[in-house]
């Protein structure tokens, strides 16, 4: 069975961040250190690392037309990244990590749908079939937020970290979340 659209999208975002490595021209290496849905990390976890989560409250989707099961609206995703902090300037590595992740995610704005005569934009490769026709569930727009970095804080994190918000304008067919 295939994954539902939102999970498929989160997996594609994780795969994009997983490509951030020194070998591919970035400053840090996130390969094999990208997770989905994890909020709690411990001393045994690798750094740098990233986790893809959703905010605790969803954005409201625009209601579907009367006889339709399709709705559209913005879906927020948060990428949180943790790094080994610098003793003198604790957030410097978090700024570098966030810049690497932003750079890789920005490349998704240039991804084109396969097989389409018009080569429509297809961020994360989840919106079009191989023949170029649009899927029922798709990303129509994609924005990267400004982000924020924080030093280690008692009762929050023992590592410096960043939060980066992604805004995806999506179309969803509630009668076929796998479509």
C-alpha cells in the first residue's frame, strides 16, 4: 500500500535534507541523521541531526466546493535541527546548519514534473505522475521561512538548534488521501 500524501511529502522533505553532506558541497553532514516526528532526543543521538515535525495546531484549509471532497490551503512543516555548539559562540554552528538546509530545500523550487510538456514545478517530486499529469493531492506552492536559531537552554535542549518553517500550499482530495 502506498503512503498517504502528507507522509509521502514528509518523506520527500527528509530525503532532500538527507542529501546535505560535505561530499555534496555543504558545510555539514545530515546523511542518515534526518527523522520524522521526533521531538525528544538524547545524548546518544548523532549531531548534526534534523527532525521534521508539524506545529501542534493545523492551519485551516479552505472549505471544498459543495459537491467536492477537495480542499486547499497552507500546510506548515517545521524542520528542527540540532548541532554541537561552539563554546564561545554557541549558535554559530546552528546558523551554518540552517543555511545548508535552506540551500538544499530551495533547490526544490526548481524541480520540474516528469513528462509534462510544460514542465510544471514539482517541489519534492510528489505532485505529478510520471506522464506529467497532476495528482489529486499535490503541492501548488512552497515557501521557506526565515528560521530562528537558539543556544542550548535548560529544560529545552543541551545542543544549539534551529527551527525552520516550510509553508506548502497543498490541494488534498479527502476522499482519496493516498491519490
